[in-house]
C-alpha cells in the first residue's frame, strides 16, 4: 500500500488509521498493538517536527513479503534521525526516570529492525516485523 | 477514553476505559488531575478496560507515580491487559510502578 498525505498538519491520527487499515497488516491483536505503537511514534515525529507548521508531505508505504511486513515513511522535512537518541536508563527509580525517550525505545524493542537514512533531501524511516 | 474517579477520603479509585493515544492523551492528563492534586492519596487504577497506550500514556503514568509518591501517597495499577503490561515490562515501568 502506498499513500501520500499533504499537508500533514493535524493528521497524525488519520495517517495512523490509514496505515493500520492496510491490507498488509496482520490480524493478530498483539502484533497490531506493537505496530500501532511504533507507527504512532514515527508518524507523530514527522507530523510534529519535520516541517514548519506541518506544511509538507509524508509518503507511507507498506508491503508484505515472505511473512515480513515492511513499513516505510518518507518526508522531505528537516533531517531528523529518531534512532540517534540515547536509550532511557530503564533501571532508574521512579524519581530519577526521565519523562521522555520512551517511544523510540519501545519501537526498537518491538520491531525486528529499524533503519533510518537521509537521501536526496528526504528522511526515510523503515521498520520491519515478521508477522507469520 | 474515559476516566472515572471516585474517592472515599484519601482512598481514590479510578477506572479507565478505552485507548490513550495521540487523540486522547491530553484529555487523559486533564482527567487524572484530581489524583495529582490530592496529598497522601492511596490511588488504585483499574486498567482492565485500557485497550492501548502509546508512549504519551506511559509518560502520564510515570508522572502519576512520581507525583503521588512525592506527596506521600501510593499508586497501584490493577487488571492490566497483557499487551499493555508488556509495554510496562519493556520500559522497566513494572519495576517502578506497583502493578497487580
């Protein structure tokens, strides 16, 4: 499935819903939960930070091949690598835990692979998950 | 997403129903404000109706734990569904928030 949203301002939920409705998505609830969470994180980052005022596009791509689901998000906004943040220290007490950094950490644990590249003025973020 | 809060003195009981995500997280944060305001509150949150939480939801739970315990109170989450529990486990939240 391939879709483009342009502009993206205020469309986080709409984009997530469209991706979760892709025919490539698995039916298993546990897998859908994990995918929903990672898609929400990745799409939210683009909608909130890629463009000034959300005035730009996002291309979303899903495909399913040999039991592996691939999701790719592409935008032409500010270069932003969500993977370069340090992981939160998950051994800290509640008082010491930082509020942020959890979303992408969850994606790293829940997806089989995450890939980021910046090519020809585009951020390209790819997630893969074995779904059967 | 609905949050229903009742209290008997300092014993607070909250029931969650629905999803905490981009569209509902701000409202959820407002809805739990009474739990943050009460000093020394013994708070129990029934999570059996919580279908999904994004990382925004986790942040709000962490804030609840930090604020309630700093105020001398206690927080317990009960009846969590397994998919939601897994998210708490992966992030280490199960070690810092009481879940039964």
